[in-house]
C-alpha cells in the first residue's frame, strides 16, 4: 500500500511524494483523506525552519494535523466502521520519513482510537475541528470569560465565537490588519491603538507574537491574567514592574484533549458554534508548494485546504 504525501525535505523545500505505508493491524484503520488544512502556526515554523525542539522534529517530514477522510478499512479491534467520515489529527506511518504531524497525505494508517467521527455535512470545514478544540482548551485553561482576545485569524475567531456561545458575553478582539478586521460574529474587532481600556481581567493571545506580553500587561486589571494560546518560536519576556503592580498571572494553553474535540463537535451539531467563513483558499496537492507559500504570505488567506480527492 502507498500514499501521496506532502514532504518537507528541508526548510522552504517541499515536494509531493509517493511513500510506502505499513500493513494495518487489527487496531488500525486506513483512512482515505479528502481534505487537510495548513496551520499558519506550527506548520509555518516547520516551513521556515524555526520550529523549537519538539518530539519527532527533523527533516524530511510529513506535516499536517487537520485531516478529514473516509475509513476504507477498519480492523476488527479498531472500534470504527468502514465508510465513516473521520477527523484525523495526524499519523506516523511513513517509514523513514517523519510524521510531524503526518496528516498531509492522501491515505494514512492510524489506530482507530486516534480518529474521531464527524458529521458528513461539515465537509471541508471539519478540518477546523482541531483549531476549535484548541480554542476551547484555551478557554478551559482561562476558567472564565475572556474580555480580550489578541488576533483575528482563525484561532482568534474561533475563540471569540466560542466565548460568545459559552459565556454569552462578547469579547473585544484586537487586530492591526484591516484585511482581517472583518467577519466578526457577535463581537467587536478594534485596533489596539484605538482601545483605551486598561482593566481587562482575562486576555487570551492568539497571535503567536512573542513580544505581546508588555503590550498586554499594561492593559490588565489588578489580578488579571494572560493566557498564551499561540505557539511561540522565540523566548517570551516582559517588564517586571507592570506585572508586579497588577499581580498578573500568565498561563499557557497546551494542545487540545479528546474532551475538547467532543465539546466542539457537539457545539457545531447544536448550532452553538459556526465554522462558516473560515476556509478561504483551496488547492490541489499537486500545487502544494504554492499552497503552503500562499497560506503563510497571503493576508487574505485565513485557512488553506488541500483537496486530496484528486491528489496528483
């Protein structure tokens, strides 16, 4: 068995290659991928060669952790059913080619326990479930309604949409790029230079900007907290005096848990969370190199999706 896969051979050098796959065992499923998303956070760092030391890091590698497809084989102990549409948060089935995170391929072999059934009606939007679960996890780490969200990319939008649904309160979202300031659903988007407020009790950063802490510290109320929900390639630092005066707390939100994914799937099914308007660009895998460049460089691109239904 083989697969077409996106392979990052080295930073800024990408190819579509045919790779061998292992035979599945009873606990495995074989998923024929229909769509995979490109992350402008971790995958951009991989593309640029700036990814911090991380388990499985190295080149060549297959990136991607936002894949959706059909189960074409289900092992007897996999717990899955052939024909199901499932979300696949990556795979490690490419032999000597590393799988970090291993979802950008036309077919993958993974344990059935790793994939998650999704509603057929979601189609390509189902690739957004990982980011939605990441947003939900950050809200759980915060433990309260965020009053400020930094960044109006896909993660920032999902954070704001979930906050409105979970808490019934609209956060303020900071965005400096006018192209990205549109598309708000039930909340306001402002340039931080136009925001005079300095009593935020909870702020969540979705920008991934390692310089953000000083800008946020001076906007906090006494006892306020900052939740870091991005992925940061550079060291983070801040001036101590503003943090001291506010007794500020800094928390880090790590990767989502299965309970987060279940919660956002349920929210989408109930109509409490919309995934509409977030997938803006699509390419065939044969144009993967162009797709990755555009996903990172084109400010009009919120989420780039590779359509694997015709991979080459």
